C-alpha cells in the first residue's frame, strides 16, 4: 500500500470507494459480513474490534483477544468520520493531507469525537448511497483499512 499523504494512496482509496458498492444491504448481510471479518481476524490472531453500523444503529460488534477498550473508542471515532463525510475514514484523512492540512487541526470537528484515520469504510448501496459503515481498529491504520477492503471486496463479489 502506498504511504500516507501520497497522491498514490489518495487515488487508490478513491478507486476503492467507487468500487466497493453493494447491490443491497440488510441486517442479515451485516451479520454475514461481520462474521466473515471476525472469522478472518480470529484465524490470523488479530487483536482487533469489528463494528458495523446501519442507519445509526450498531448491528454488529466483536472484540477479539488482545483488543482493548481504546480500540473501541478509535472505532467509534473513525465510524463518525465515515458517516459524516460519506467516505472511508482513510479517505477522510488523505483528503486533508492532500491539501497540506491535518484532520485534527483543520476539520472543525472535535478530534476526541471524530478521527480521520484508516479502518472504516462506508456501506454504500447502488442507487441508494451510504447506509452505514463497517470497520476495524487495533492494527496500524493502513492495515485496518486493507483488512476491511479485502473482506468487503470478497463479500461483494459473492453477491454480484
């Protein structure tokens, strides 16, 4: 993955955001996607929390061995960024970095409540728009982002 703050990373994230659109999404899908993420993370021994929000309600949450309450707080903050900006939390941070700004200083949002760090992606439905968010926290932000992209991409491929 390209480094933070590079045009290559911003372009990659923007392409992922255009690509990762679902034909439909409901609570059963949230359970299936969340379970996929949990199984993959458990198999890899990843110390993460996983969360899915739909229509403002947390519909899936898992905290794996090694994850801490701080990971839950980061997940909440990154989810707020995704829902506010209607794009991936990494895309939010990259959008600010591309302008030579920092999210924390220039977003006008409380950085204790909202974080432009990677790991949360929008749940976008074709013809509808963003209906929620799916994400993880516990790894370095580029790894959090890549993990969600990998499994969201596979989940979408199964449904198309």
